[in-house]
C-alpha cells in the first residue's frame, strides 16, 4: 500500500512495536524513527507517502517537525497524522493550522489509527472507467457508432441549412 514514516517517542518499545506491526499488517511499508531531527532527515531521504508524528518527540517535538516540513517545498504536501496527549481542541486547531491532515488524541484504538491513515492518504486511485459507447471504436462486424460518419452528417446538415434561400 503506502510508504509510511512513523516518528514516535522513544517510550515503551512494545508500544512502538505494536503500532508498527499494526500498520504493516494493514499492508504498509513502515520505517520508524524516535526523534524529530531523525524524522526530518528521513522525510528527505525516504520520501514517504505519509508521516505519522508524535508531539512528544525529543530534539524537535512533532509540532516543530510539522512546522519545518511546511517550509520545505518538497514536503509541503506530505500528508501528516499527528498523535498527541495534548487537549484536543487546542492541539487540533494548532496542528491543522500548520497543515496536518489528521489529529489523533492518545490513547486511541487501532481502528481509529487505521481510519486516520486512510483519511490522510485519501481515496485509493480509481481504475479508469470504461469509455462511453460513442468513444469506443466500432467492432469488427461494424456494429457500434462510427465517429467519422457522425461528424460528416453534422457537417452536411450545416451546409444544407446555409444553402436554403431565406424567406
């Protein structure tokens, strides 16, 4: 599916491992870092399709990472999910104002994380629809509309209308 960068606090390794395992089980390719400086470096090096960043990172917190990424041209459009223990109304306003796609308050259920990732990544690329019948080429047996014939009829109608005497 998508190439993700998971930047979470270096807290309990078991928690980080569970997050990574859950995202990988959902089909994502996950790379993990545990501080803000490493997150910025990995965004440049790996060009992920989505960044999941915790506000409680050492060196640079998640809000600082988000603000710096929005100043870099290549990373301006990178979708970012922010994980935080900060009070929801204030933190959500702050991070969405900086361009985060989704704010997720900790603790959260894995299903909420899945929904946040899906929302941030957007809908999957649609497969091209079958062209309308008029745009399809005629079949071997001649059935189906023939674009040249339709165009020539409309031209002849216009010519005929111009030749009629007025009155």
